[in-house]
């Protein structure tokens, strides 16, 4: 009977360790995706600001002959 309980305890321990590892990996993946999205958004905003500046400068140059 003791071996039965020992086996159950070891199985539960292994299952908890696997669940913890899976959770850690999910959190790491979510963090990486979030960092990537932040970087992509930052680059997009920088490029759109540069494009708006170029358009504004072009329209100013056309307004002044």
C-alpha cells in the first residue's frame, strides 16, 4: 500500500513540474510576442511620423514658388 501512495505522490509531483514548465514557457512566449508587438508598433509610428514630415515639407515647398 505504501508503494501505491509513493507512486501516486511521484506522479503528481511530475505532473506539477510539467505544468509549471509549460506555464513558464507560455509566459516566456507571451512576453516575447508582446515585446515584438511593441517594437513593431514603435517602428510603424516612427516611419509614419517620418512620412508625415516628408509630406508636410513637400507641400510647403510646393506652396512657396
